[in-house]
């Protein structure tokens, strides 16, 4: 048995996983105080801002593509639906894992199941995440059953597939928007550049935009690293839809800031204003301008760059809401500890590794036989000898 080849990225993976495991030991042996720079005044930091808020958002491609293919019957996107589903499934599993780090008593995570608080937004988010993760498991199981040729359970799941897809879209819609609702109760603490009663709407629209961008991103990466054919017409179609979603998000965001008068905060010389303009540059100005240019909009490589900008912009948006926008009112200056950063990087590295293994061992991508191979097979078959020539 040959040893795995040592490459740069494998070395990086080992380093990240090792640092993350050391931080995991510190977190669960010594507690949150020793492993984070969080406090009673600032209890939500990187693990909520990135691992949860961004993790859920980055997994939004699952419900977007599942709704398009299986509910609205847009079959042209079927070849890229399973990779999006895999990304969503891994995203939610890793969000659940990240919560174990952030919760002070993670062994009590089962409490919402029996201790109901129906007036709590967090209670609703918790239930939606639990139920949607269950639905994603059932949606993903056919891939496993196909791999091991388990026909009977595969038929049973296909019988209930449409209700599952509908339920998944409903649950995902509810909690993508509810994550924004979490911040509606802090109007005096969240900076006016980000606080608005429309936060649930903006969270939902941004999730759709990021879901489309992540699908473009992972399609390009899969074509490069997994020798999968790039579905160019599908990527171009997603880019057109993403353009519309970004414009809608931008118009709502700026109209709300102008009508509320909070746009004045964007013109001040503050850290919040500077990060706001960086965020909007990555979300709106640069991507929309690039997508309006036909040579960029119809070039998969350039769309890959656009998708990175969009994802980066909305990640910054979530971090601004969770961290930047809260610091001034609370009178704290939060900088994540190295253990917080290493745990986050470990979770990201684990997600990429599991995605690669799933692509290798499960039927995630469709691999149709290229026409050239079919033609070669046809030529290779010798013609039948006529009876009179025998």
C-alpha cells in the first residue's frame, strides 16, 4: 500500500487540523474564557459571526437549486443540483459542530426540543436548523443508496421526495430570514448602517445571492480539481439571475438607508463607514458593474472572480453585523484569539476535505459519455460480413 503523496495543500490541511484540534482541547478542557476573547459584554464573536451566520448563508445554494429543479421543474440545472445539495448538507453539519464550540454548555443543546419558548426567535432558528438538517439528510441519502445500489430504500425516498423538497425550502426560508430577526431586538446596540427592520428580508435576499455565487464557485473549482466538465450554459444562467438579485438587494439597502436618514453615517470618517463601503463595493458596485459587461458575464473564468467578490462581500456583511456594528455601542474592541481563528479554519478545512472525499466516492456529478468516445466505439465495431461474401 503506497503512502499518500505529500503536496503543499495536504501539508496545509494537516497544519490547520492539528492547530484546530489543539484549540479544541483548550476550549473543552479550560473553557470559553481560556480559549476566546469573548466576555459577558461581548458574548458573540467569530464563532457566531462566521461559523454560524456565514455558514448558514454559504449553504443557501442547496435550497435555491433544489427549489429550481424539483419544485419549479427547471431541469436544466439538474447537473449542478447535487453538488449544491452536498455543499448545503456539509454547511449545516459544520454549523452544528461550530455551535458545540460556542455554547457554554453544549451538552444542553437538546433542551429546545422539550423546553419550548415559542416567543423566542432563537428557538425558531434552532428548530428550523434541526429540522432542515434532518431534511437535508433525507435528501442526500439517495446519493448514498445509489452508490451501494440499495434499490428498495431508494424507491421509498423517491416517493416522498417532492414533499421533502418543499419542506426543505420552507424551513430554509424561515431561518435564513430569522437569523436577521435575531438582531431586531438590539436597535440601540447595532450600528445604524446595518440596523433596519428589513434585516430579515435582506438576510433572505443575500442568502439567495450567495447561494448562486457559491454554485458558480464550486462548479468552477470542481471542473479544475475533479476533472468535471464545466456546465457553461448553466453558469451563465445563474450569473444572469444573480445580477438581478444583487440589484434588488442594493436598491432595497440604499433606499432604506436614505429614507431613514442613516446614509449620513456612511459619509463620516469612521471605521464603520469605511467597512460599509468596502462591503458595498464587494457586494454591489464591482460585481454588478462586471456583470453588466457582456464579455465578463459570458466568461466562466471571470464569473468565477465575480462569485468570489460576492461571497466575500456578504461574509463581510455578516461579520460587520455580528462584530463591527456592535462594538461601539458596547464599548469593547474585540479581536479573535488564535484559538478562535484556528477552530474556524479547521471547520472550513474539514468541509473542503469531506466535499472532496464525497465527490471521489459518491455519485455527486453526472458524467455523461463524451460523443467522441461513442464515435470511437462505433468505429471499433467491425461491420457484419454479407452472406454472399462468406
